[in-house]
């Protein structure tokens, strides 16, 4: 019976020492002392050999109970110590949350012209338009003739044209002058020719060139051109499409106004105005005249019209069977209006302090 | 075109100016500005001089009491051409004078002066500075001067598009106003009085070039006295921006602005042989135009000649020899119809753009030629006291048939997308002067008015109908079209991924002009593309369509450095321009190659509190391009030492993609910009650049890839450090490791040169992960694989194992 008493005494000692253990290291020492191969419980059990056979199960039972108890005490004690350590940390010193975040490489920025082009194109993509492109060094036929702007026509004055030194092109002459496209409209000709038959619905962004350089013009700028040709396309469709575009680009409340204008490749031609995105179309801001729309409440943003029958004929379409509309806009102007950029030159200086704002 | 409302109101009843401007804009004649004439005289009123006395302190000044509407005021005056009772202009305090200064209440030598009495010159009215401008005695004191002088007017700046030459005159605008408002145009009477003998006895006209001059009509006015025009006429012209010159010339300009028909007056006594020959110029023929320039003519120039020589560039500008002068007494007045494209060619050839050429090249009313001639002849007679000889000399080789256009009644509705009744269509067209000549259940045929040369087909009629009816009436609908939903193109997908990869690597996008200075391309040396020169560049700096994107980007880098922006990473995606290949078959005149280029300089990471400060190098740029290749799914790219002549020969690489073909595909080059090239762009060392072919990237891209299963069995990790000669490329060592089939991945985590590694050698430390796909690898299998790798590196690369 001594052994049972010894075990009970041992358990009592373990309870006290484990409860008082201050840290993990002490706990580990206590584990070795009580539960180790050479520990105190093992030592007690080694004395079992001298016991009578009928006493052994009872002593063994007590020994197991004590071992389990000590084991459980150790687990709880470890948890207690861990908890108190965590509690201490949670109450301890703060980090400096005001130190700047670690940014090894700030993200680059997309040019506002690209950004705006992408926004415009995305809207028309959602309406089912395909994206088309074409050469910037272009033949006179595609840039002018096919678009109902014959040679010696005053409409050519509307666009001051850059011509290319053809001797550098290594091509034989006689195919008409080579120029820098003055608008993205030649892409619509190429797209219709490529398609071969209606319907054709494309949107064509790109660089265009005109010989003009001052406060409000750069010799290179960007346009997005669109065309929708098929049976039964009407002027009402043109109005609806561009009104939908204006709302998607400038915001849901944007109003549009369409008035007659002239572009040789459309008829009837139309200028599309949108309600001023800066003053909301009222013409003034906090009492002062709105400089963006010059107080009119309207901004000219789009040229458009029904595709001229001569243009359809030029690409082999039958104007009595198909109709269509075309539209075009200047990307820089759209970007200026959308982002409130006041100076056109900013687009081409490529000053990172400007670019990084987009 | 400037349209005077005072003038316009003589032909048609007008709504108020703002309303008129809106109505004109609504019918397609955009009013760009509304300007009040006489505004420069605001603050100046008529004042009657009631009394005057000598200035007490200045002998040459008078102190006047004047009545100026609101009472009597005192003004000090220095002029002497007046007497008490005269009415003169008074600039009241606050008036801004045309010269720019402001009139204020002032004390002149101790006497108060409440304004200033003005001369005509001081008011900017004419050059007369001899004394006060004396106004009519019945002018009511206090009345604004502009009203007293009758020069109150509003001028509309109308943007007339090239298709509407008929609107380049006051009568033309009046027609549009009448159509828009339902009013009637009252055409002015010519009031021509003719006297014998007949003009044909004094003048002969021959048209030798009938395909360039469809009609040439002339009248002769004799006994004219050249002098200044009356004030009303000068005012009309000046409101439209035309300077008054003399009664005869002013009459021609008046009729031009009234009817859009250019006219020309010759001094008949200077027309040799009293004969007009309308002919093509002879090669090398010379003439002096009114602007004093001696011009060498082309055989494509149409001239108005007399028996001896050319005396006018037809439809463009008259000649100095036959100009109206102070002594002119016999006038030959010309009114003609010249073929538009010919006039345009001549005007452009000689760099001229005149009121006449502007209208002729757009097309004047062929039926208005003689009416304008008669109107102008009558005016000249009235203004100059001359007499008009009986009859016009009218050479009319090319008679024009009226144009008729048939309109299917349903067509306007089909095009516009709204119902347009037959009645509406007819009413709109008739109000614009179109005449219904025949009508049926399906179609109506309209005779186009002679001034509407732009109308030739049914679509033109529909435009007339809708612009008059107003675009607001058209509903908004969306097109119904059967077509596929387009998938984004490979180019669009590649572009977006490239942009995102570069933006993730800190590169911002630049957009540069496509043209550069020729010298910008030279530092890059041959092979980078000389570009395509322009014939008419806007400046020498923008003269060549660039053959490479790199120079523009280097300039942007230099620009930003000058702005003290040190950390620069920029890229551009744009076309480069090259002569087309000899065997090209498409119909594009040049070869345009889309490229992707970038430049970088500055620190690897921005300086922060925890890291940063080192300058970036080749491997930073490589580290930007590797994820780009990964996101495009381009695998197996080899980084071959050596790039391009504009790159540092020892610090550059060519990206070579094995592809599927016989030859590897060159994707582009990357490296440090050659120090001499950098210097040419005012850049220091340490500028890195890449220049890749977008088409090659797109061709190599596999943006949608398959996937491999996630490994099911554990890996074994081993580190390996080997020492190899400096010249041994890391690629060779890594490929040697990867040649072992059990290697799943190898990461090079250190490159070390220096003690204790022998001179000329380097230590490469790698972490290798071994794994078998079908079983758990044992340690001994991994050890064996490791040993095979060591043996291979020793044998192939002379590597030493470092323990
Ligand atoms: Zn506004």
C-alpha cells in the first residue's frame, strides 16, 4: 500500500509544482521529472515487482491515473503560460502604424489618351462593335477619294494634310499621293472592303495627323471612328446610339443635341453636342460663366451622319439596299472633358508627374 | 462669313439676334459668334455745347458747359473748330477709348472736367484729328453716339460649310431665314438705267476656254468719277470686315456680299484693244496681280486678257495694269462663272485665297451672274455719276440644264427612322426654292434651285427636309442588326497583358508624336530604321516618321530628368514606319510595324525607410520582361548575349524564341543604352532600354494555356553550391541541373565572387527541389540524383563542388 501512498504524494507534489511553473522550460523539467523514462512515476512502478500479484492491478491503476493527471496538468499549464505570454504581448508595445507602407515598386500608369480610348472602345464593344485598325501612312484614295472628297474639292481645306516623301517608300508611282491619314475614316473604308458585305459594325481608334500646331491643336492627335452599316439602319439609330454612348461615357444624366453639319462622307451630316460635363449643362458654375462650354451648356464632341451613298458605292455596297451611320470623335478632347485637363500640350510632354495621376 | 443684321433685315423680317442665331444654327448654318458693332463707342453720347469761356490757367483750353441728357456738365476742351450750339461727341467718365485708355473725371490745370469731347480719330471712326466731330444739329443730347451715327449693328459670324456656297451672302442667308421662319425674301431691285450706244460697240469678249469659263458677262459704265463711298456703304462693308476703297470697287464688294457673285471692275481705257479674251495662260507668261506680286503663270491658269496680255487671274485676283484708279472714267464690269476646280488649282498654285476664289471654287449661282452684273452696274452709275451703256456683252458658251431630282415619298422615312408625310416633304423643299415639277403616288420630282449646286440626288433632298424640320424631331432608337458577338482579337488580348505586366513592373506609358527630327534617329545607327520623311513637315523637329520608338523615349527620359524626376520607367506601344517590302502585295503604301519599347533609369526601388537606393541594372529590366513573357505564355526564350549597335556591347541581350520554325524568332533586344548614344541624348550612364516587336510577341503568345496536375507526392529539398569560371553562363549551369529528370525546380539564390573563391571563378548557390510524379522519393534516390548533377556539372562545365 506504500506504493499507492507514494503515488498519491507524488501527484500532490506535481499539482503544486506545475501550478507554480513560470515558463515552458520549467514545465519541460517537470515533465521529465515526473513522466520521463527515469522519472518519478517510472521509479514507483519499478517497485511493483515486489508487490503481491493481486495488488499489482490496483497499483497499476493508480499509477496510470496519476500519469494521466500529470499529463493533463502539463497541457493546461502550457496553455496557461502561452495565454499569459500572448496577453502580455497584446498589452505591450505598439508598432508605428504611421511609418509609410513598404512599396518596393509603385505600379506604372496608363497614358490618359490610351485610357480614354479604351473607355470609348469598351462602350462600343458592349454594343457589339468590332475593333478595326488601318495604316497611318495612307493612300489618297482611302483618306479622301473614297470618302467623297475629290481632288480640288474645297472640303480638303477642312484638313491640312501632311504628305509623305514617296521616294523614300521605294514604290512605283502612279497610285495617287501618299499622306498621313487626317482622320480615322479611311479605316471604315478598309473595314467595309474587308467585310465584303454588310452588316459591318466596327469602331476604329488611332493616331491621325494634321498640319496645325498651336494652343488648341497638335499635329498628331487621336480619333475614334465608328460605323454601322446594314439593312434598315436609320438616322434615329444614329441618335440613339450616340445618346447611349454619351450617357455611358459622361454619366447617366448626360443629354445630347444633334444639329445639321457637313462632312463630305455623310449625308445628312450632324454635329452631336452633349450637355456640359463641367457645369452640368447649365452654363455657369457658382454664378460665373462656365469656361468649358463658354456658357452655352453644350459641348461639341462628335461628328456624325448617315454614310453617304457615294461612300457605300465606293466600297461596292448598294445604297438602295443598305444604309448606315458613321461617327467620329477626338480622343484628347474627350479626355480633357472627362478628366478636366486644361492644356493639350500635357498629353505629349509625357511628364511623369502628369502621367502618374492616371 | 460675317453677316450684318442691319443689312440682312433689308431683305427679310428677322427675329431678335439671339433667336436668329439659334434658328440659323438649327438649319446647319452654325453661328459661332454674335458681335455688337459700335460697342467700342459705349459711353460716348451726343452733347450740345451751351456756353464756353477761356480756361483761367491755359490759353489754348476752353471750359464748356454742355448738355448731355442727364443735365449740364463742365468739360475742358482744346479743339477750336466748334461754336456754342454745336452738337459733338462726349466721352463720359468711365468710357474706354478705342486707343485703350479710360476717360475719368479729372482736373485739368485746376478746372474740373467731366469727360472729353472727341474728334473722329479719337473715336476710331476715321483719321480726321483736326477737331471735334460735329454731329447733326438735330441730334438729341444724351443719345448714344452709335445710334446718332446709325452704326448700331449686330454681326453674326456664320460658319458656312464648303457645301453651301449659296449661303456666302446676305441674300443667301436671307433665303435660309425665310425658309426657317416662313417669311418671304424681298429681293432688291437693280434699278438699272441704260443709255445708248450699246456696250457691244465699245467692247468685244471672246471665251477661248469654254470648259473653264461657262459664262462671261460684262457691262460698260462711262463718265464715272472715282471717289469715296457714302458712309452707309462703307459701314456695310466694314461690318463684314471689308475695307472701303472707292465707290466703284466698293460697289463690286457690296454686290459680292449681297449676292455671293464676285465681280471685277477694270479700267476700260487700260484694256488694250477694248477686247477681253478669256484664255489659258501661256507657259511662262507673267503678270502682276493687285497685291503687287509678279507671278509666273501656268498653262493651267485661266486668265482674263486683253489683246496684249493677261490682266487678271480669272476668279482669283485682278491685275495691277487694269486696276481702277483715281483717274478712271470708263469702267468694264465683269460678272462670270468660272469652273470651280480650276479656280481652286490656280488659287492654291499661287498661294492666294480671296473672297472671289473662295466663292468660285465652291460654286456661285450660275443663274445669278447677270442679275449681279446689272445690280452692280446700276450702283456704280448711282454712286459715281456715270452712265451704263445699253446691253451686256454676254459670252455664254456653256448653258446649264436645270437639275431635277426624284424623291420616292417613302425614302425620307426609311433613312430618318420617323414618318415624314408627302406634304411635309413637299412643304420643306418648296420653302427652300425647290419646285415640284411632277408628282405621282410613289415619287415626286423636284427642280433644284440654280444656287444649290450641292443638291444632285435623293439623299440631298432628304437632308434638306430634315434640317428644316429639325433634328430634334427624330426619335432615338438602337439599331437591330444580326451579327456575331465579336471575340476580342489576339492583338487586344496581348496588348492588355503587356500593359498590365509593364505597369506591374513600374513602367508608365508615354505617347509620343510619330514624327521626330531626322537627327534623332542617327545616334541609333544603321539597322534601326531611318524612318519615312515627310514632304511638308510642320517643323524640322517633326520631319520624319520614326523608324524606332527608342529616340522619342530617350528624349522623354531626358525631359523628365530635367524636371528632376529621377526614377523613370516608361514604355510606348506604337507603329514604326519603313519602306514597304519589295514583294508586298497589299495596298498599304508603307510598312508599319507595331513595336513595344521602354526605357528605365534611376533607383531599383524608391528610397524608403526599410530598403532601396541602389541604381537599377540590366537584371531589373529583365525582371520586368520575364513576367511579360510569362503572362503571354511565351516559353523557352533564350537571352543571347549582345543586342544592337545602340546598346552596350557587354551589357545587352537579344531575346530569341525557338518557335516552331527552322530559325529562331528574334523578339527584340534589351540592355544598357550605349554610353555614346546616351551622351547624344544628354543622358548619363545607367540608362536601360528594350525594343521588342509587338507582332513577334503576338505570334509567339499562347495566352490560353493548359495546366499540370498538382503534385501528389512529397518533394526532397537539397542545396547545391558549385564554383565555375566567370565566363560560364548561369544558363548553362541551370540547364545542367534541369537535365536531371527528378529535378522539379531549381532556384539560383546566390552568386558570389571573392575570397575564398579563387580569382576568375564564381560560386553559384542553388536550391533544388526533387520530386517524382508517381511515388514518394527516398533520400537515397535524391542523393543519387544530386550526385549525377554534380558529376555532370564537373564534366561539362569544370565545376568544383563547394562543401
Ligand atoms: Zn459648362
